[in-house]
């Protein structure tokens, strides 16, 4: 898996780079974020959740999103919303309530 950045949305804050556990993202200094080593991306989505501008999307493997499928993340009304975007189809939102997160 790998991520993509929309340079028109990126505010160059560096939040995605700070959140990446693999230190695979370069950001800041006024330049849009970019992934340094796409093949090493674990697909953990930490950068998606950290980005305040919704400039990061995660490529999905064919089994999850089909060809060209992207996963995005944002908040709406205080709720986390994951959105599946596929070419030629309407985006599919997945609202998520964090109840019980971390419970085992």
C-alpha cells in the first residue's frame, strides 16, 4: 500500500510526516508533502488521520478498493468519517463512532 498527497490541499504543516511510524514522508518548509519510499509504506493510515487539510489518501489493493481505489479520512460533526473513492463511482462514506476503542 502507499499514500498519495494532493498538493493543492496540502498546507505543508508536517503533521503527516510526524505521524508516520516509518519516517517515509517528507513535509514542511513550504513544500507539499511527499512520500519518500512508496514501496515501504505499511498502509497504517496514521498520516491520513493526522492531516488537518484532508490532503492524504491511501491507495487500496484491488481486493479492498478495486483498481484506483483510494481511502480518505476526515471528521464531520465531531465524528470520524472514512470515505472510499473509486473511479466512476460515487464516494462511499463509512461513519465511525469511537465507542469501545482499545477495549479487549
